[in-house]
C-alpha cells in the first residue's frame, strides 16, 4: 500500500477533521492485542492543545485495550469502506478473535507510537488518553490529547476539507441507525 496522498495535519487544525461529525473508527494496540471498532460518538474538545472525546462502551474490547495501553487513534472512514465500518461496529473481538481478518481491515503504523491506523481512511488522529477515571466509569467518556494527525490530501488540504467534485467513494460517512449512513452532502456557504 502506498501512502503518497497521506499528509500531516497541524495539530491546531486537527479539530477540523472531526468538525463535520463523521462516523469514526477507533483503533488501539497493546502488545499482540489489536482491535478496531466503529464510533459515532466522537467529537473535538479543544483547539490547542488539540483534544478529542469518544464514548467507548464497557462491553468493547477496543476500550479494554485503550485502558491497558493509554493510546488510541480516531480515523475517518469513507464510503468505499461502508461495509467494513459497519462490520467493525457489529462484531466484537471478544466473540470473534479473527474480527479484523473477517472485516478485511488492514493496518499501518505512521510513527513510533505503536498505535495502528486503518488503511484506506481519509483522516487519522493518534491520541494519548488523559485519564479521567470518573468520566470513564460513569459516562464511558474518554478524553484524548492529539499527538499526531494526518489526512488524505485528495479531500483535506490547506487545513480544510474539499469534498466537492471528488468521487463518492472518498466521502465521509455519517451514521443514522440500523446500517444506514449518509455520505457528506453539498458544500453551502453563508452570505455573511
Ligand atoms: C456506525 C456505528 C457507530 C457506533 N458507535 C459507537 C460509539 O460511539 N460508542 C460505542 O461504544 N460503540 C459504538 N458502536 C458499537 C461498537 O462499534 C461495537 O460494540 C463493536 O462491536 C465493538 O467491537 P470490539 O468489542 O471488538 O471493540 C457503533 C457501531 C456502529 C455500527
């Protein structure tokens, strides 16, 4: 897999990768334990230093790995990955140890943090957990400090998304329920 379109994103601009409310994939690794799950409840939290939130249910293996290792990545999948995204959100590795193989999920490592990223996505944020035991326990809410961000320059460059005039396959996914998503819609601008 070549990564010629993957370009670093300034951490101060990393919030824009999530500002439009995409469904994300959450990935994590602790030694030989590697998992990826879908998450609709991920959000930017602060511009600088860049922070994000994600809600991770206690039933998920991905959460267990994150609790052990203290790092995770959020990545923005695209329409080309809709089936994989839904499968990653429907199968638990607790029940299916071969989950990633079944889902056809391939990983790469952009730096030496050891956090795996999912091939074929359009943006990636590597995050270090800011431990907040009460929020994690009571609300399943995890806060991460963004330590690295990248995006596919075909759709994100100069600090902005450019979804107009790109193939549908590269558009972000926005979850409704029950296997239904929207792809990102038309760009419209205020006259102000
Ligand atoms: C589109 C979609 C969005 C989801 N969003 C969330 C979420 O925000 N938080 C969460 O805990 N689970 C969410 N889920 C469910 C998890 O992805 C699911 O429980 C997954 O199987 C966990 O896998 P794991 O146990 O291998 O980590 C979502 C599922 C789908 C299909």
